[in-house]
C-alpha cells in the first residue's frame, strides 16, 4: 500500500470515528436543543397571553364560565385557562410532557403551566405544543446536520489526499533519484531535493552521505587492488624478463636451461596465483560492470570450439542443448566467459577418456537453470564442502585451487546459485540457477 | 625501428632493452613522465612502450601528449595495475595495445609485430617454412598451394613460434599467448602438447615438419634458417 493511500485511510478512519460519535450524540443534542427552543417559545407565548388578558380582561375569554380553551386547526398548539383549587397545585411543574385529549384526539404535548389569581380565585394557564411537531423539527435538523457533515467529510478526504500527496512529493523524488535511478558507481554531483520538510532534507542528506561513504570505500578497495597488483606483479615481471633473457644466451648448457625453465614455471605459477587473487578481489569489490547482454549459446559454443582439441584428445563427446535465442542482460561478457570456461575446462580435465559432457538448460518457474554434467572421476563427499574455498586442494596436483573460488565469486556477483552433485567414479553435475523470465 | 621505453623500474627496463636490442630494435628509455615528454618533444619514435605507474605522474598523461604530437607512433601500455577501468581508458585514449605485467618478452615482441602488420599492412607477412607458407595476416597455412585448415588456437601457437623463431618458447608462454587474460584460469599443462601434437598430425600429411622441434624440459621452437 502506498504511503499516501495509507495516510488517507488513517485520516478517513479518524474522521469516521468522530462522525460516528457525533451521529450517536446527535439525537440527544437535537432533542435537548429543540426542547430548549420550544420551552423558550412557550414562555414567549405565555407572556403574550398575559398581555392579551391584561388588555382584554379575563372575562373576555372566560365569558362567565370557569374555563377557556383554544387550539389550532391541526391541534399543534392549544391554550387553556381553567379555574383551580389551590390544593391541586402541589407539585406542579412549570413545563412538562403530558397527554391531553383535545376534541377526541389524544396526543402528547409539551405543556407550560402558569398559575395566577384573579379576583381571589386561582386560575391555571396551560400552553401546549404537540410533541409530534417537536420531534419533526428535531428529525429535520438531524437530517440536515448529517447530510452537511457527510459533504464536509468527503471534501476533507479529497483535501487530505491532495495535501498529503503534495507533502510526500519530495519523498518520492528522493526515492526515485537516489535509490531507483542510481546504480553503482554513483553519480554524486547532485543537488539536494527541493523541500521544506525537515525530515526529507535529513533523509536526502543521509542517503547522500551513505552513497559517498560507499563510493569512498569502493575507491579505497580499488586503489588497494591496483597498488597491491603493482607491488606484487612488478617484481615477478622483472625476474621473469631476466630468466627469459638468460634462456636466449647461446652459451647456456642444457642443464642450466632446464633449471631456468623450472624457475620460469614456478614463477609462472606464482604469477597466476597473484593474478587470480587480484581477479577475485576485483570481482568481490564489484569492479566489473554489469552492462553486457550475453548470448549464452554463443558464449558456450565459443568455449566448446576453443576446447575442441582437448575434447578430441580425450575422445569426449559434448552435447550442447541451450536455447539459441536466449539473452541474459546485466552481465559482464568477460566474467561469464571465465565462469563457463572454468567449468567446462574442469569437465574435460577430470573426465575419463571416451566420456561425455552434457550442457543443458531448463526453466523451473521463473528460475532458469543450466546444468553441466560430466562422466568424470567425481568429487569425494568430504571435498565437496570445501570445493569453493580458496586454496583448497583436491584432485589433481599443480592447480592453485582458485579456479572454483573464481567460479563462485562470479556466480555470486550475478546472483547465480551454484550447486554441485557428484558421485565418485561416475561424474559430477554442476547446476547454475538464476532468476530469469521466460521469453 | 625506434622504440622508447617509459618505465621506472630500472631492472625491468634493462631486460626489455636487452631483449629488444637483440631483435634489432633501437631502444631508448625514460623513467619519468617529465623525461618522456621532453624526449618525445625532440624526436620521433615508431613504438612507445608505456608504463602507467610512474613516480611523477600517470603514464596516461604521456599518452595524451603522444596522441597530440606523434599520432603515427605505436603505443603499447605495460601495466601491473591491471585495473579494468585503466585499461579501457588507455585504449580509448588511443593506445594500440595493453600488456599486463608480468608479460613475457616474447609476447611483447609478438604484440608489437602484430600492431605493425595491422597498421601498416607491411609485406613479409608470409613466412616460408620447409614446404609450408604461413600467412600471418590472412591466418592461412598452405603447402604447395593447398590450404590446410587449422583450429584458431593451433594457428595462434604456430604463428607465435614462427615470430619467435629459433628460440624455445615455454608451455606457459604459449598458453598465455593463446589465452591472454584467461590464462589465469588453471590451464591444463597438457593443453599446448595436445595442440602441438594435432598441428604435427595435420601438417605431416603434406610434408615433413622437422622444423617444429620439442625442447626437452622447456617447450617448443621453430627452426628457421636465416
């Protein structure tokens, strides 16, 4: 769920709680309010009634009888004056709800009662208003309030959505420019994202600092490998040239030549170990660019054709069944060549005469898997665990034990999972799996 | 052929100069960026061998200078840094080749020759050996006008031996030549022997190949009377 949407859901939720609470309280509030206004209205009516009585005299209304009554046509309101005995007035409330029967209609009224004396006689004035009318008003008010509230609710939701989107815009911009679009090595010449939100300014600055420290560490590592490379390889280069020149000496006897050749071979081995270690360091520190699109079938065919004489020498049949049009993006041609060259070379070297090698591929879901199977002498179970360790020795002599470490490093560099299954004297199967969508 | 070697390791430059002088190259040396630029300002060199890690600066600065003044010169970078970016940068700046240390002197010679052939399309790229003629540029081998088909690596080995004729080349030198950067992968010591065996087999069908000699304990050599 997007942050913007989440925030809006929270906002809407909190508003709904408040509105719900308000709706629950609404009848109580409106009831109270309508009664309050009705009571006020009844008191005004009473004042008016007394003014009329004062002006016209009570007898004008009573016309000699003991009581007077008047009501509107629909019996919403009524007024009554009645002579009472004082004893019946105990516990009289000024305003209360009571049932009255007016002209055979029974209805509930809110009634104001007022006792007054006239010619030493007690009279009671009743002004009533039908409860039904009161409830009608109250209901009307409630509906109007609710509708208004809902309209306001939707307006605020929309406002929230646009405001939060606007407020979060710098955030998306940071994510996009700093994380999504940046690929190592980072381009550090960028301007801060424009925003007035302190948190985003902080985030942007933190990301920049992180990128700078990563770049620094990467540069240090690269400088180190370059320097180590120079310091280690230059002496080897000097000795090597000296031996090579000595070998050209015409006065050299055969014994000396042989000794020099042995020295040269040893030096060659040392040179290869150093170069392999530096190669590993460069892969592990990410100095190879991942920007090539590799046609796997082409690479494998090339390797097989380069190794053809070795295959013929041992009479090994090779079966290459890889999709011809398959292309892998984000690779490095050189490293991928190294990876497969090492594996196929091993499959030949440790194979038996007259054996075979199979290179196949398949999809398992979105996983693309390549398997290289040989019919060689296999790897002992104890050795399988340490096969990728640097300088581990098993099998043949004279290897520097870095070939499989290089394979592992390259595979890890491209998120390729590598698995080895082996049966002694029967053969080895190496599988490489990577995430790749079938075309 | 005039060669300027820009290299600050005295021991190494001495060996390179000795080796190239033997092959009739006319060598001079410079051990700093400053020295190299001042020599280059005065004279022309056909080949400039350039180390990148110089005490007073980067060899690439010399390369920039060369590419402004002596555009015809062949430039081969010799570096122990092995930095990939550096290599790409060097080639982009106009270097003709990049030879990582520790290189073999025979390889250096072969590379220079290859660039000369490529750049100037010189004559004398067809060598006569016994009854065979080997065209280095067209990568063809003939025996009395009959074409003999060889695998790429077989031809690489043969031409490398011919270029360094009358001198034994070790298996590791040959392996490094044919595989270049890949030679760090644990190469099969048998690899060169297999190729030589196949070469002999393919060529003997047409004529004797007694000129391709095995040198005990060392490697192989091509005997070519001068």
